[in-house]
C-alpha cells in the first residue's frame, strides 16, 4: 500500500473511532481505536495494551457499542 496509503487513509471508515475486532467465527479478539492501516494492508487498532495489527483473514471490524 506504500504508493496509495495516504489516499487510502483519507477514506478509511471508522478511523479514529472505537472498534471491535472479531475472528472469522465471531469471537472478540480485541477492541480499541482504529488508528489506520500499515504498509502491508493490516488494520492497526490502538488498544489499552498497545497497538494490534490484523489482516483481513484474521479479523473483521465492527463499530464498538
């Protein structure tokens, strides 16, 4: 994503908002604030215990209630 990352981040839904990361079977993996996407395309979620990175295969995001 190096060449388009800045443009991608401008249009990223829920950036700066609280989200929940769910596994493919619906289990809660973690929660925090969506910080953005790294150069490998993984979402970066800021959690109380540090940033977590998730690929699309590992998790889907939902707005936190």
